[in-house]
C-alpha cells in the first residue's frame, strides 16, 4: 500500500469519527493535518530505510563483482603457472561470485525503483501538507464568517420574534393620530372672531406683498 493511499484511509477514518461525534470543523481540519504530519514522519522513515537497504545491496553487489574479478585473475595466474586444475577451480568460484553479483544487481534495480516511488510519494505528501497548511487559515476564516453571519441572523430573529420593530411603528402611528385629532379639535374650538382675524391677517399680508410687487414694476 502506498504512502498516500495509507494516508487517505487514515484521514477518512479519523474524520468520519469526528463527524459522527459532531466535532467542530476546525478540529476536523487540524486532525486531518495532524494525520498528514504523522504519515509524513512515517514516510520519511520508510524512505530512509529503503535507501539504507539500497546501499547495503549495492555493497553486496559490488563485493561479489570484485570477487568474480579476483577469481578471474587467479585463474589466469594458475594457467600461467601451468596449473589448469587450479584455474578450473578459480573459474568455478568466479562463476559463483558472478552469479551472486548479477542476482544482487537485480535486487539493486528493484530497490532503486522502490526508493524512487517512495521519494515521489514523499514529495507529493510534503507538497500536500504545505498546500493544506496554507488553506487552513482560509478555511478557518470562512468558518468564522459563517458563524458571524449566523449570529446576525439569530439576532435579527430575536428582534422579529419580540415584534419590537412592529411595536415601534404602531406606536408612531398612534401618536400621529393623536396629534391629528388634537389639531382638529383645536381648530374646531376657535371662535369665529379668531378665524376672521386670521383671515384678515392673511389678506393684509397678500395686499402688502401686492403693493411691493407694484412698486418694483413701477405700476401706480
């Protein structure tokens, strides 16, 4: 199982548990990041172990390759000394060492592929964590924005529930009606003389305004 696949299963398990417990979304985000960090630590250990194993295999392969070359030289020396029997034995040892060297070479190639895969997954995980860390602040800010909007909505609901606005507007209408009624009654209570005096006063103002306009226009 790859690093990212294992991480995905771990995060799903932990987040599903938090969701079942109706945890705060901020806690869910932090839990996901913590799972990613934990997996990153494990991934780094796996890569380090794989690289150490690769170096060990490379040393083994190199050792047997050197042994094969050494037995080749010994076989040549034996032939020069006219010891064909020793040369034959040296060549047998050479073939054994060479076979082991080739076997370890295959193991080295496989281990190199594994190291490359693990390293690629490790880099992808590191990149994903950096991206998630950057998104964390934005997600938390969005969460707080939603919470603030919800608080405003609840506040407005409380105002509507108590009918404060409607009560205020109704009181304003009542006061206006009382003022209108008072004005009407006051008008009815005026004596005819007061009304006549008001009309005369109004007519006098009109006459004065008319005389002023004639003077301005030069009309006698």
